[in-house]
């Protein structure tokens, strides 16, 4: 059987403790995955400074070029996977087998990861707000106003999810930012982080910069406790436990929304495709998928149009190029989520508009469990379903007064605001609750590589210090 090892600063290690990566449908083991206990992790992480030194031996320009090569390897090459090799098609099929995600969606996610790799110079310019790259090489820059930055920690520990491969693009820039990675993969998705690491290694990255620890919750907690900076992906309960730790960047539910202002609402039909894409692209699995459509009028008509549009999305075979929704790897999770929607609908003030366009929400097809796209019309922002997010295409439609926006939206990762009203735009720009803001008809899930996605990785990994230096040739020469 295929074995996926631990990577201890790039060195493969087979543990006596293993866990299976199973096919979501047959429950047959796809691979045996070595498990790292917290003692092994704690011991290895004593070497974080040495791992950082292995990366600081490269210039940022060299690391950017390395990322570009790694991106091509990730997308196109056969890469090591334990004692075996993994072709791109192997990767697609293995990821699909353990997560349920259709091949076409995995390939789109691969393209997004590739774009992160190959757009690294643009990404760094966005993260650093155009700072000279010599800041990362020398610790300071004298171009314009003198600036200096120092690393907040020797490594970045990341506890990863299993919902969507493209989410891994968020931590890839860590390597170009000269910060080693300590990764805990999702239990159902060990494939993508390992393939990214192997692409980096083939591109010439130092093995010491990569730790890969499949582990239980104890191991995950040890990674977050012991690394200088951390990143955690999880549900509300998981991220809540680390909410008071400033070292940890939290990636929980996004509650992303499309907002249509008074000035554009009478033309709502022009924007239905944009809204539908925002809700349903990538199978509705991402925190940047819209889970709310907040409008000032025409809520009933918009909800009806969306329900009709999304009703064409139905279960298909994993290799069907038209597949647009993924089954739940654990059928009980899908049934439980559908039950949560039903519980919300049992309370007055909401109705499911999608119900008349299909025969059931939670359905079985070819032995798989799917939760089909669902549009709910809510009467009030206070309704339990008004600000919910689920791992399938789901959105609530609400009517609110424009003057209430953005306060009524609550914390929102992405807002697509379809309006030309300067007053509304300025209120959104001033809101601390809006993470990313799209002005105009831009789907919530469209990412610009020169813009930070959620938080700013450079700010997370580096801190600025006050800095002055007399520019004497002997001094500046010695620091080069």
C-alpha cells in the first residue's frame, strides 16, 4: 500500500503509528499515513532557527525564481510520494477519492496554486506594499524613506483543512518570505501540501525548511504553540480556541456577501450570473463563496432567479467535466448540515425558495451523499439562517435599508458591492468588519494576486522597527 511519510525538516520518517486515508465512497484505504505525536514535533521544532538559516542563504530573487519552477513542477510533473511517484493525474484522482471533489474542480484548484507560485513577485509586491525586496535580504532599505523589518518568528506553523486544494496557496509565499513551514495536513487531504513541498524540493529549496506532520489535535496544538507564527483553518469552534493568541492568523467561516445598492437594484437581472458564480463556484466550499445576498429591494425576485439558476447543478460522476458540486466524504456530515438548514427553516421568518425546483436537498446518487444548492429568503438579519455558511452552495437573500449597510452585515471576509453611490462605498471602505472589498460586478471568489486574500502574510511574519543609518561607505559596504 502507498505510504505517506512524515517529513522532519525534509527527511522522510516512517512512524509506527499510522492512520489510513480512505476512499470516501468505498471506505477502502488509499494510503497509510504516518502520524507524528506531539513529543516528536516538540523535539524537531528545537531546530527552527537552523531551518530559517537554510532559507536566508538564498536571495529573494532566487526564491521567486524557485517558486516559478516549483509551480511548473506542481502542475505538470511526476513528483515523489513516499516510495512512489505521483503524476498530476494521480494527484487529481487521489484527492478526489478522499475528499469527493470532482476532477474538474481539483484541476481548477491546481491552476490557482500554480498561479500563486508563478505570480510570486506580484504577490510579494502586494503583501509588502511595493517595498524593495532588499528589505528581505538585508533587513533594511535606504530607498526613499529608510525602513527596516525583522522576523516575528523562525517558522510558520499551519494547521490545514480538507475542503479545497486552492486554500494552500495562502501559505506558499512563506518560502519566498524566508520563513520555514511546519504543516499539519487535513486528515482527508494529505496530498496537496505534500505535493507542494515536493515541487519546492525539486526546484532547489532546502529540505530543512519543510516539516510535514500528519497528527491528531494534540499534534496540531503543539505546532501552533511551538512555532513563532501560526495559521489555523477551521470551523467556528476550532478558531475560537485561539482567538486571543495574536501569533495565530485565523481562517474560519467567511460569511462573504454580495450587496446591491439602491442605485443598481432595479437592474438586478444583469448581476444574477455574478451572484450565482459567487455562491456556487468551487462547489460552494470556500470561505470566499457568497453565503449572503443583501439587497434594498426585489429580494423575492432575486431569490427566485438564483434558485432557478442554481437548480441546474446536480450530482455527476467525478470525471464528468460538467461536475459542479462535490459529495460529502462523510455522509453523516452532509445529512447533519441539511438538518441544520431544516432547523433554521422551522423558525418563522425564512423559507426555502429552492425547494420547488428540485426533489429534496440532501440526496443520494450513485452511493454518494450530496447537499444540493439552496437559496433561503430571510425576512430579517436576526434570523438564524441570515448569516450562516455551509460547505455547499447556500445563500440567504435579505432586504435591508441601504443606510444600515455595512453595520448590519456583521463581520464579512469578502463584500462585493454593486453600487456607484459614493456614500455607500465610503462607508464600506471605512468599515473594520469588511476583510476584502470588491466595488462593482466582481464575483466574491475572484482573487487578484497583488492583493492580500485574508490578512497579510508579510505583516504576520515580519514587524517594522524604527531605523536610521548614517550612509558611510565603510558601514553600508559591510552590511551588503
